[in-house]
C-alpha cells in the first residue's frame, strides 16, 4: 500500500497527494510531474515506472539530455485535481518569472534513490515556489485535516517560509488561523524548538508554532537527519498537533498535541489553497527540498500516521551522487577552459575579486597563471559537491569565507557532464538551474537563457598548476 492507501483505510483519505519521487497510491499510474526543457520549451510528463512505484527518472534524464529542465507541474495523485504550479505574486513578494510568478525548480536539483532506484525531489531555491489557489476537497474554516511531508533535513535557511500545506487563496496574509502548513527551517523571528535548529514547525499564519504560545518547545528537536518526516494536523474543538521523525528509520515523535495558540487560531479560518516552498503571502526567500507529501480530509489518528511513517521508511530514501562527467577531485588544483567555439583559448581566472575569462598561455607571468588555477575543496554547502567560487547575485566573485550559511551554499558547485559533450558544465548547488556561463569575459551563474545569449560549456582541463611552468 502507499501512504494514501493507509490514510484511506484510517478513514482520513488524501485530498492532495504530491510527489516527484513515487506514486503515493498503490493503484496510481498517472503522471507524477511535468517538466519543460530549456532547449526548445517542450514539455513531458514523468510517470511512475508502473502503478504504485518509483518515478521514471531515466525518462527525465533522456528528455533533458544536453539541456536543462524545470518542474512545471506537480500533479495531484488523489484525483481531486489539486496540481501545483509556480506560485503567483502575493502580498509579500512578486516572483521573477514572467507575470510575477515564482521561479520553477530545476528538475535535477535533488537526486536521490528509493530502494536503489533513482528519482528526483523538488529543490526549492530562494525565489522558487508552487501553489494552487483553486483547490477541491481541501479543508476550509475549522474543518479537520492532516498532512505529512518528506524533506531534506540539510537544506534550509531562516527566511520565510519553506512550507507545505494549507494557505490563503489570495496569496495574501489575511490573518491568524488562515493557514495550517508544515514548516521546515530556522524559523527566524518565530517560535522554535530545542537547540539551534532547523525544526519542523507549523505555519498557522503570522506565526510558526511549536505548541500553543510557547517560544521554545524543548520537545521539538533540532533536525539532524538527512531525510526528515514532518506531520501537522488540526481538528475542531481547539486541537492540533505537530509530529516528526527520521524518514529512513524509526517512528514518529509527537512534539506537541494540544490547544491552539491564541488569539485568532480557534476556531481556525483555513482557506484551502495549497503552497509548497513559500509562505501564505508568497514570502519566497526560503529554501528546502520536498520529496513527497499529502493532505487529508479528516484528522488522522496517530496510528495511521505511524503507518505512513513506516511506509516512508520502507520506500528506502538514500542519497546519490550530485555530480557527473569527468571527476574534479577534491584536493587537486585545476584550470577551467571554455569550450565555447569563440573562446577555447580562454580560461576562468580572476582579476581581484572579479571572475573572468582570460587568454592565458605558458608564456604569461606566474601571477596570471596562478589567477587561473583553482583549488578544489569539499563543497561547503553540500559535501557531495566541490566548491571554489563564490557569487554575489548571479555574477561570480572571489570572496573570503565569512562563515555564513549563505556563503557556504553560494560557494558550492556540482560539476555535471558537459552539455556539449565535452568536459563539465558547472552547476550551482543552491540554484541548480544556474550554471557557469561567460558573457563579455565575465563569469555568471546563469540560467538557461540569460544573461548571455552565447552558451558556455566549460571543460575542466584538470591541468595542474605545474603544467603551466
Ligand atoms: O506565519 C508566517 C508567515 O507570515 C506566513 O507564511 C506568511 O503568510 C506571513 O508573512
């Protein structure tokens, strides 16, 4: 059985079921998600390999070969049509996609395996988010509902708000109690759990809550697991709960089950929109990764949720390589030569903090050759990737490490097999739709289509510094 078969047998059926990694019903064989391709704008649906099974990641890999893909739609598997697409502008933020929509997630930003079969999660960068403001069957008012989500416990920040769940249909903050969603992150400025975070909390609007009105709930632990399960539920009679656990082992723990915060949260004023990766008012500065989740009609029992947790554990989530193409080995010193036809004599170098391309030969001074030599270190933001460049905005700079989490994520790059069949294309870890590109000899972390019209694929020559002398 899938998670939504379990909810159904508990008397609390799924009214939304979203996952890019697997079917959440045993009998579901429809599309899991739709992707669009950067090279020609074509779209395709990615289905499960067969009913009830893991996504067909190979179909994505082949459709997206030599180009980039974005996730355009996360289909609702419950039959209620509650599909998610990129979120429209809201009260707090306007997205940067045409029309003010939030950006879409790179289709390959969050590779994992489920019992050794490859699949992709939804990697939400700041500015990305998904939403459905015209749903069917989702709880409104004070009606009972439950929800769960499987997330990456190592991908988070403090910005508002990496959420999955029930929010305002207007994408505006319409007051306390107008949301009921799972939140994951540092919850900056709101209630927290024990330790230094991140935490699973509940976004009930105008507050990320760990309980009723307590600022620190010592029973809501700092998440240290790579895959984390978050659970939130609420029902009439002034009752709600937040639960969580390790999505690859063990059982759920109840962090809180009790009365609502006050004022304004009893009765609730849920509106029934669904959000992913953003706040109710489209606050879109947060980041995180979503693998699967569902929302129910009715208040699931703890026993039902425990069975869903066991089902998630049995799905066998595990990490897999974030890199491809020729290895760029940690500890080595490398030079990066452009493979764009115009510029194959140019190497990535830096002049002061500006990262540029320069024509460099062995007759250049050692200072210039050194400026085009890069030490490969373990990715600061994710140890599965290599890092040696920082960015500000999407122009690349050489910056000293200021020790911040933002620096770590900005300075982490995941080499991929080169889009033009040569060497590597260098992908940003935190903005996986962005790659090294050059324009007027300046380096950018650019998405498909901008800021330069010319394509850039980079060949890591892997020349050691000594080869220049
Ligand atoms: O409750 C926290 C956030 O506050 C909500 O997600 C958002 O709508 C508001 O800005």
